[in-house]
């Protein structure tokens, strides 16, 4: 099941839908890096070359 969350990225509101497991992995990564989830998503957004949802999934997998 996809869970949608909204963020403000580069001054624009956007929503991202990911599976619960990916949100959990991203939350763990943010906690480990002492960042808010929104800050982690912003960082991934600035470094990505693929769609945001895909970039977040890859980031979550690499952090595991």
C-alpha cells in the first residue's frame, strides 16, 4: 500500500507516494544522520537524476 506524504521542495509543495517500508527506512536513515525526514528528502531531491520517488527508494535501499 502506498502512503503519500507532502513536502516543500525548492519553494514548491509536492507529494510523494511510497510503500510503508520505504518510509520507515528513510525515517531510520534521517534519524541516523540526525536530520528531519523533510531535510533528508530535500537533500535527495537536490542530488537526484531520476524521479523523486525512485531516488528515495534507491536511497532507502542503499542505507539498509
